């Protein structure tokens, strides 16, 4: 069963075992949580974008390909390894300086690069 709460959308009934008091308590806890400000959200987005852009540059340089050719590699690698996009990008940028890359990411990137080369 679904409960509709004004301003909060729909919430599964299981979240509220029975009473209106539990709904009110949940709403007050949710309202009390600190929320990131728009500025903080924008700063995080800019940092993520910069790291992803750097990772694209690392792969393009190592694979001797254009940025356009490697554009989809990082999001696809993130999706198939089930690792957040920003984390994959950070690991790739670190790989550029350390020479070490996690095996699952390395294997997925290698597989995807080979597929591009063989096209």
C-alpha cells in the first residue's frame, strides 16, 4: 500500500507501521536532515565534471585516440563494473600517475577499447 504525503510524494506504507504518529516522526526527521546547499551541489558537480574530463584525457593519451572516440568509455565502464562514474574517473586519473588500475576497471576498459579499435 502507498501513502501519499503532501510535499513528500508517495511513500510505501511499510515505512509507517500503523499510526499517524510514525508518519509525523518520519516527516520531522526528514525535515531535520541537513540538505546540501545549491552552491555545494554545484561545486560537487563541477569537481565531478573536471575529474571525468581529466580521465577522458588520460585514456585518449594512452590509447592515442581522440576525445570523441573515448567519450562513452568511462560511463560504460562505470555501468558495467557497477562503480560510480566519479570513482571510476578518479581511479583512471590516479592510474595516469601511479600506473596502477583496479583489475575490473582495467579489464572493462581494455575490452571496450579493443571493440573500438576493431570497428
